[in-house]
C-alpha cells in the first residue's frame, strides 16, 4: 500500500521519547480494549506489536536495542513472578498428588509433542524441545476459580501444585536440549550438562533460598532495598544459568520458586509484580509481535496447517488424557477432571518465553533450534489455548462445585 510506504519513514524518524509514549499509550489502553472485546490481554498486546513492528508500521525499525532489552527483562520478570505467584502452601497440602499429576501432565504432552515433531521431520533434539514446550502450562484461569470460590477444592489445589512440577521439569528438559544443540551432541558433553543441571537446580532452590531469605529478612523494614534485592536475585540466577549454557528464564523461574516462601506477602513483592506487569511484561508481548509478518504468518499457517493443527491437538489431547488418568486414579468426579483439564490447558508464559529462546538459539551451522514454522505454530497454540482454557474453566468449574456440594450433602 502506497500510503503505508509514505508513512513508515516518518514513524521511524520519530524521537525516542515519542516512540516510548506510543508504547506507554498501548500498555495503558490495550487492557480496557481487550476487556471490551472479551479477548485475553496478551493477544491484544501481540496484535498491537504486529501493527507497530517492522512488517506493518515499522515504528521501531529492525534494530531496537533499548526496546529489546526491556523485552528481555520482561521475559525474565514474567518467569520470576511466575515462580513467586505459585502458592507453596496449597502445593504442600496435596504435595504427593500434585507431584503425580505434575509428572503425568508433563510426560503425556512431552511424548505426544516429541512424536509429532519427529513425524514432521524435525531432529530428535528439536522434537524433544517441541515436546517440552507443550509440557508446561500457565494458570491463566486461576482468577476464574478464585472468583467462583473453588480455589480451595482439592482438584484445583492439585492442578495448582502440578504447575510447579510441570513448569520445572519442562524447563529443565528444555535447558538441557538448548545446551546440547548449541555445543553439539556427545555422550560426555551431555553427561557434563546433566551434571551441571543437577548441581544448578538445588543450588538455586536450596542455596539461593537460604541466602536470599537471610538477606531479605535483614531488609524486611527497608522496602526499597527489599525490592532491589529481589531484582538482584532474579538477575544473578539468570546470569548463573547463562554461565552453564542454560536459558536465563530457567534461572529466573527457579529463583522465584526459591524465595517464594521467604517473600510471602511482603509489600515489595506486590510492587515488583506490579512493576513487571505494568511495564516490562507487556513490552515483552508487544516485541514478540514484532516477529510476526501478517501475510507470511497467515500463509505459513495455511501451508503448514497439519503441523499447526497437530501441535494444538497434542496439547489439548495430552492435557485431557493426563487429567482423565489422574482424576480417575484419585477418585475425582468427571466434572472435576474436566475442570483440571481446563485449568492446565493454557500455554502462555513458559511456553512463549522458551519458544523465543529456542527461535534465537543457533547451532554451529547457524540453524535455528526452532524454525519460523514452529514459532508460528506456537503462537497459534498460545491464542487457541488462552481463549479455550478460560472458557472451559468458566463452564466446568460451577459443575464441579455443584457436584462437590451434593457429595457433601449426601455424606451429612
């Protein structure tokens, strides 16, 4: 379009402060627009990222180091706050069942995703990475069950606890594959990498937990120092992960888990989460939209329809099978199993963050770990599951509550 070609140079030449103002206006206005249209906020942010990106308006150009740094920081904060937000007390209430469900809801999508990746022509390492992307999930529907008063029901508590396990396992699998892909496969190299992971995970979960808790306890009365220290813990964990060729998001997530109990309900935690969600995390989703070329994206979905459909189906079927197996084994009602399925369906935070790391990871030959076709497939997966999961949760949770109430009345 001629008018677009005329407009782009003027937008690209805008002062940096004007570009920042545009970004702020979108971050402020998009949530209200998303609520009005009844779509997830992150989808709206991605769409506006596409509009601002180099393939449409080209406001920020192809080289945008400052915005990219904000986005990278947003990705780390997304994973760090994901670890902070997990309710450890709820996890401990049903620890054994949560671990069992977490392992199964990790392994079933992992196996399905790996098998489908191999069938689609990807290498073994690439296919395992694809499986690991599908093995994590985001509790996008947690506000819904909280509003409906179901957050204390055992199937919901088990689903929340399973998130800790599934996200941790999938990120560890992903991290090992990333390192192996970049350095090349060898039995000794793989053994060293696994050994480093075995040391790194307890170092963060136990070592950082104790040291971080001690430091934070000394700063409990200094809210500014507490806030900065939490950011420091996140950054240090990310740097330590990088030192052993692990993605920084793995360190950030484990760091969030490690100081979860120590931070508790400290006011600085709320401010950190607010800081991230108000600025850096939205920028992360907007910058992700920069990667999408609308015409090519649509064409890629049409050309690779069965790849996209298979990835989406692997998640829907895999999580459904896991919820059915575990729910039946634990004696939960069909309504509870369906609610567990709905809660563990959305693929957002860890999936998107890991996908971008995989997309930007190159081996010695310069080949991406995850190609553009898979990036597009994951973006479709993100849209489908972030819409479908909350809808299913809204539908199945009241039926689970009603069933639980009838069961209690029958006992009385």
